[in-house]
C-alpha cells in the first residue's frame, strides 16, 4: 500500500508555488476551477486565493523515505510581499500538521522568508528547515564544469555569476573560485557585491551591469529578481547560459539559440527511484530540483541542523558528498543537442517587478 494511504507521516515536505500559468494548470484542482469559472480572470482569482494544500506525493522506490509536495497558491509577485510570506508560513503549518520532520523550501518560498529564517521562531522541536541552497550551489559548480569541458576550455572558461550575493550565488561563487575559474560576479549593485563577498575581491572581477557579460564564455543565472532578465544582446555567440533561477530569468531560449548561444536549465538532479505525482515537465521521471533533493537527503540522513539564509561552501561540499553516497547526481546539460533544454520560461506579460517590505536574501534555484 502506498505510504500516503496509511497513517504514517511523511519523512519530508517540500513547498512550491506556481511560477506561471503552465504550473497553475497542472494542479489537480485546476480543471474543476476552470469548469466553474466564467472567465480567465475569475479562474486566476479563485486559484490564487486558495489556501496551501498537499498537492502531490514524493516517493523514492526501494527506500522507506517518502514526502509530500505542499502548494502555496500565490503568484511570484505576491510571494515576495508580506502577504505572500504569511502564506508560506501557513504552508509550513500544513506540513507540520501532516507530521513531517523536514521542511524544504522551493523557488521563491525561500527568499520570501529570508532564506527560511523567518520560519524558525514558530517551528516545533524536532523539525528541520532547509532551503536547499547548499546542494544547489554544488550542482551549479558541476553544471559549470560540464559546460567548460564542452567548450574545451577547462577551468580557463570565464564565468559570469548573476546573483552572486544571493543565498545560492555566494556559495556557488566560492566553489567556482576554488575550482580555479576566472569569475565576473554581478550583484544587484556593485557596492553590495563588494561588501558581501570581500574574500573574493582578490580573485574575481565585480560588476553591477549585465553588459559586462559580453566578456565571459559561461553565464550562471541565480537571481530571484525577474527584472534582471538576460537578453541575447548581452552576450557573444558561443556563450553557454545556465539558468538556475525559478522562475526563469530568460524570457525565451529561441532568440539566444538563433545567435549561437546555448541556454540550458541548471540546478536539476536525478534521484534513483524518485517519482513525483505532480508534473514539473521534466524529461525523465527521476529528475527534480537540487533543493528538493537536499530536502530528501536531510530526511534520509536524519540531519537536524537547520540550513537557512545563505549557504556556505563548506555545507555545499558536505551535501555533495552525501548526494554522491546516495546516488544523487546532477542531470547533464545536454549541450551537444541543438534543442533548448529550458522547460519553463517567462512570457513578457509575466514579468513583474517584485516588491518586498525588506530585501530578499537573494537569488536561488528551486
């Protein structure tokens, strides 16, 4: 009998939210809401007013571990407000009511809560929070190594990191510097980047301008700000773009591909035996986000230390070692093919300026 049909509590819960209409339409309640809505606007209003709920089951075959997907039914522009943060807290309450021991934060549920820091005060003893940033940073480093090998440049490939001061970006930048890559680090402002990453000033170049990316061979997108959209004119032909942001920070891959720029989705891994009832539209059923994988690994290993705020390079290396031991590995970028491997992109109408009563901790992958 499947574990979700018994009285056993899930080992872990992972919070998600609709990144756009395509995500919204994949929730089980969507068809019913559409049927009883007289217009698209009414459908959106009903959908985005729903309370958090358990949306899907997460299983890892041949193991006793299983989890649940908890949906926060608010769009990106609302998630980053105080009202959105309250909904994330409510979603954590749903997870706790199910008896979970580990809560993972996906997409903007992390920056909306200061990388999970605002959730700690109301957390009962024995429950762990992870924002998934540490393992995501390690996977990003692996993505860059793969791209640089494809380009035939080794660790001589110059890498631009957009969102270098974020909850994933800081650790990823440190790992890339340790690997010997020449770095161009771009934050929301040059002053902020220099202030938050002083240890990298001697080994990296800093900028607050996307135009500087014309100097690099590989671009990594790790920002939660959808107004920081990359356009083909920022880059030179032959560049590889690894978009690890959720929602994506590339409006559409086709114009990039037309200029000889490969756009691929990073921060994705494979868990042996993994299955999710919700369709994230991955090409392989065992594929999922690195932050979700970290949530599973926390539960599987019985890790009781919270991972909130900015990830450290030390923890990233530790999570990478645990993932290797459990058979979890980064999904290949598929750079040899010509088709864009970016599943979800923003249409121009979806691009909104996020407003928040306080600065978000920074960009992250889901």
